[in-house]
C-alpha cells in the first residue's frame, strides 16, 4: 500500500530543534494546540502507545493567626508540566518547570528514554496529533474570575483574628488558639495522543481551628476544619462563631475525659471520617498499581462481594 505524505502537515525529526511557537504565557488557550500536537506526535512516532501532557499554573496562599496576631502569610506561585508515557503495561512520568517548546521536548525525551524508546531518525516524518477543539470548562462555567473574587490578604487576616477572638470567648483553660486558612488556585491544560485537549480551573480552600487547653496535668487538643471547591467567597461565609462553640465544647469534654481501655469494640463511623478509614484500609488495595504488582488480597476478586451491604 502506498501512503502519500503531505509536507504541510508532517515534519521531519531534524526540523524539531528549530521550531518556535508563540503560546500565550499567562493563560492556557488554543495557542498551545500546535506545540503540544507536535510533541504528542513525536512521542507516538518514537513508539509510545499513549502520551499525555499535563500543564498547570498555581497560585497558593496560606494565613495563620496564633492567639491575637497573624504569625504567618505564605504565598507560592508555580508553573510546570508533566508528561506521562505508556508502553505496553509500563508507564513513566517526568515533570518540568520549563514550559517552552524546548523544555517540554526535553521532558518528553527523558520519559521516552526511561521507557527504552528513542526519538525518530533525523529524516523520519513526525505527524501531528489531531487534537479536538479545546474543551474550556473554566470559561464555560465562569471560573476565570474566581481568583480575583477570592479574599485579599487583609480580609484573610481580619476573619482569622475575629475567629480567634470568638474562640477566646467560648473556650476555657486555653493554652493556645490557632485559626488557619489556605487557598489553592490552579489552572490546568491536558493534551493527550488520543486527541483529548481540555482546560479547567480548580479552586480549593480550607479554614479551621486548632485549640489546645490545659488544666494542671490534663491536656486536650481539638481541631476542626471545613473546606470548599467552588465558592471564591468561602472564607467570608464561614460561620466561625458556630465552629468556635463546637470546638470549645469538645475541648472541654476531652480535657477531663478518662482513658479508653484497650480491647475490641464495635464502632460507628461518621460519614466524613468513615471515607478516610475506608480509603486507607481498602482504597489503596483497589488501585490498579497494586493489582499489577500482585500486592493486594483483591487480585482475583473482580466481580465478587468484598464488603458489607451497608457500605455504599
């Protein structure tokens, strides 16, 4: 069978070092399609079964109030990318902070090398992967304004100091009061050799208390946090007064609580923490990496019942 090559849509491997792309640096958009399509084609031409690029920009900040003063404000800005290469039943992952075409190509080469794959010969054709139209979930769902709508540093400080002041009113035998908040904003772009091309923005926020009480030899330490993944105004909507009362009540009870004798007891798991227990006890054992390495008791139990009917 004769295959005709269109020079307009195919590159020679030797041309790659001279390629230059003008991708938008402060936003992931359609300008990233051409360089990523070229790199994905290079990975497939090298013999990979599947190649995936994950690009991200993140804007993180945390704020800590101890007693009646702000003791820490920690911002962090980062930009980077990861490339994952699959061949047969094996895969590898390489990351980089260099989002230039050269930097991404270097990360891809390292990943290919780990998988014992090599770049095509200089005169080999490298087809671009035909990526789909960008699925921009961030713009579609109005997330592009989230970062601007999040609390300022002054607002963070004001809320946390007011929260600590409320804790001072509701608790007794206080040794230390802490209120802490963090916000993690992340813009991501995913492109893979199956044609996937998508963008999204993620926002994770968390705020809460840590209260240490002491009375003579008695000590109690209580912490409580709440979180959100979709509301930029989450911090200002936090009902720190209700949380302070709850934490103070728990600390008061635990301050004089008796020790529990060791033994086997029936337990009742609350909805929130029960998920954590299940994840640690069984979740890891259900992961494909555990199955691949034959390090899980569930290796031959596909389709079989492994839990009580009440576990959903």
